[in-house]
C-alpha cells in the first residue's frame, strides 16, 4: 500500500475539495434563484410560458450531463459566430462552461421539484390569500414561495447531493476538483487504488455534511408539515 | 461523409441499450435483495444493507466507476501476487460499467422497493400466512405484484437516470453512443452536431421509456382506482 503518497498530496486534495465545494455552492445558489420564478411560470395560466419551461426541463433532464457538458465546452467552438463574439474569452474557459452547464442542468431538476410542490399546495391557502386581496406578487412572496420551499426540502436535499456528485464530471474537462486530483495522482504515481478511495471518502464526508444540513433545515422550517400523533 | 459518422454513432445505440438493460437487471436483483434485507428480522442483514445503500449513494457515479474499473483490479492483482500467483487482473469496460451501474442503482432501487414493500397492508401478509402459504409464495404471489404498482414511479425515475448514466462508461473506453459521438466530433471538427445527435438519442430513450412506463402505470392502477371510488 502507498498511503504515504496520499499523505504527501493531501494539500492537492484540500484544493480539490475546495473547488468541488465552490462548484457545488455556486451552481446551486444560481439555480435556486432562477428556479423559483421558473417554477411559478411552469404552473402559469399562460400556455406558451408553461410549455416553453416544460420543454426546457424535458431536454435538460432527458439527456446526460456529460453530453450537455461536452456540447457546451467543445461544441460551441464549432460556430464562428461564437468564437468571434465578445463572450468567447468566457466561453472558452473550462470553469465558466462547467458552471454554465451545471446551472442549466440543476435548474431544470430544481424547477420541476419546486413546481411539483407548488401543485400540491392546499387550494385553500391560495384562496385565502386572494380573499385577503393580496396582489399576485405579494401572494407569491408571502404564501406560494415559502410554502413551496418548505414542501420541497426533502427532494431538494436529494438534488443538492446529486449536484455535489455531478461536479465530479468537471474532471473530464481538465478541472482539478477532487476527482481530477485523484486522477492526476493515479496517473503520476502509477497507483490505482489509494487515490480513488481517498476521493470517494472525501465525497462521502461532503455528502454526509449536506444530508445533516438538510435534516436540520427540515427540522427547523418544515417541522409543521410533519404528522404528529 | 457526415452520414457515415451519423450511422456509426447511432449503430452504437445497441451497445448503450444492452449496457443499460444488463445494468437494470443487476440493479433490480440487488435492489430486491437489499430491500428484503433491510426489512428482515436479522440485525446483521439490516445493518449490512443500510451500510451498502448509504455508502453507495454517498459516492459519485464517476468515482464509483473509476473505483471498480481501476482500483478493484489493482487490489485483486496485488492480492494475487501476494499469494504467489503472477497474474494481472483486468476488467472489460462493459463488465465494469454494468457492475458499477448495477451496484449504484441497486442501492436506489432498494430504497424504492423498501418504500413499496412498507406500503403493502400488513393484513394481507397475515392473511397469506393464515392460508398457510410458504415464504417464497407469499413473496411471489402477494408482495411482488403489489410492489410492482407501488414501486413503478420510483422505478421509472431510476431507469431514466440509469439510462443517462451509461454515457459515463464511454470514459472507460466502451464504444457506446457517447464514445462514437466523441470520435466523430474530433474527426469532422463538428463537435456541436455530434454531441447534439448523442443528446437526441438519449432524449429519445427518455421519451419512449416515459410513454411505455406511463401506460404500464395505468395498467397496474386499474383495480385500485375502482376501489378508491
């Protein structure tokens, strides 16, 4: 066993873990903000808006993340228009492409989770808000969104774990997050066992932290939904 | 000229599909076994199954795949050499891919099946026991048919995720749709076209699966709706 090589490279793992956490948190933060209005739109009376959002979520939930990532990172360079545009310095960067792909992907899943909870809100709550004369905006801000978010906590918790795990794909486009670091060490030192086991252990710990965070959030904000005897 | 590449990408569809089906069968078998183990009277079985489902669900698919494809053979070869055999063990990408996906989705299936088993009314089991049915017949004739209905939504979801996750095996060198798309993208310098084609293939699998499985769900729910009225 070559655990001393892992010990020597712990600094790289720490940097990798930092990038993994950054990718996860940034993607989740952006998608959280974007998914809320999209979830409202997904249940809107406007058929065009509703179907356009449904098409977006179908396409991004129906294709592998790896395909989406390669499509954006390698695929966009096919068009001269993109390569000559002002955005090219950003779109040629692996980090930007990775975050863009992750946001597009996780927003699709989050939108469906939020929209699903929205559909299961008791009709009475919405009717009561209307009876109080709340404007559509106040209704969304004070009734729909808070109720939607608390009801989504369990599923959204799963989605954040999925996002954490999905960041491992960033290693396929040269980023050195935990998986990328493990791959590098494996190839540089010709050892196949220890680097990947270490990476797996890091992901396990990060997953555990996320799960505990969501258990706390569940307890804190969704306690009232729990059936009591 | 592009036509030839398109055909070669789509012709790899059967490799993607057979990988997906082999993994699905493995996942269902492992899932049922783990679900039964989690609900069994034996403490050892319960703890082992719980440990399996939580560890597997805490590690990214890609890392799991690298562990099975690179780390496990390295470990086995090392063990063989320690015992005095001079062999080098290697897995095929297909075998390692199917084993990994079976292992990962076995854990997700276990959760789905466990939920379904727990929702079967207890009185039915007692009635079956009172009729003197053996344990195997109770499982086969009472539990399994009802489990199919209750587990179908979760099963559908797991299958859709599994079908997309097969794209990761292209990173191990399996010549599936994604691998061929990558080859075609590099050969023709048209990455967007070919990754889009690959995306379309996975989207078609998703759409067809949703169509078939939603019909199956209607079929299994026939009797229930009648009773609930």
